[in-house]
């Protein structure tokens, strides 16, 4: 009987955690995933709507092994290649902890 109660409590806890992690932030229009699969908001409701047209040619540069010193501005956040200018691609940056436009490889 006790093991059944423990099982039910565990299932409820796992469900609550899963639902809280899946809930997007208020005003989130588009979500992205980091390399570990964690979902975060990469476009908010007040941003211009740009329909994805598919990936641009090339690939994202390799993930940096060391983060450079922070600059005084934050590079823009992107949700897909169509938002990036020219041939740049929307790539995850582990140092910035979000997707940003980068030159392709």
C-alpha cells in the first residue's frame, strides 16, 4: 500500500515538473532549443513576424571552447535563419545562452 502511494506521488511530481518546464514565457511567440534540448523563448509577441523560409546553405560554426570577454551590448536573439541578414545563419551560442546570427561555415 505504501509503495503504491509513493508511486502515485512520484507520478504527480514528475507531471508537475514536466508541465512547468514546457510552459512558455508570457508573450512568447516562438521557442528554440539549446544543444541539451532545453526549451527557451527566442521571439516575443512585440517582435516583427517573419515567416521561416527554410534553412540557409552552410552550417553553424563550431561551439566555442572558451567564452570571450563580454561586450557592452547583447547580440540580437534569432529564432530561425530567415531573421538573419544576408547569408548569416541563426545558431546557438553557448556563451550568450541563446541563438544569434552568425556567418556560416
